[in-house]
């Protein structure tokens, strides 16, 4: 048994953390770990990551720059993209 896939998934975050402002703080490391976990889980559920982030950040903006009240909707396995306006 090995965890090469897990290590490869986290490698980009480990390599980039020195470039992030505040990378020496505990909270930034915890935030990076949470974000990578959410994004990797979304990727495993075949969620379009760009659309997911755009929709989530839009929901935060609509909620007064706070996390949306219904976070269950934003779990990667529950996420349904918003309908986009189609062109003529």
C-alpha cells in the first residue's frame, strides 16, 4: 500500500506555500490544507472547479461577504452548478 497519489496531490501546495504571504503562520497552513481538501474532493466528484469557485464566491458576495447559510449545498457531492444565461 502506498500514498503516492495523496503526496502528489499535496505537492503543489507544499511547493507554493513559500510564495504565499503569511505562510509562516499556523492559520495559513490550516487554510491551505482545507482548501486543497475541498478542491481535491470536488475534483474526485468531477465538479468543474472554476465554476464551483465562481458560484461559491458569488454566493458569499450575495450574503454580505459571509459564507452562505446553507453550507450543505456547497459540499462537493451536493453541488449543482447555477444555470447560466444562454446567449441568443
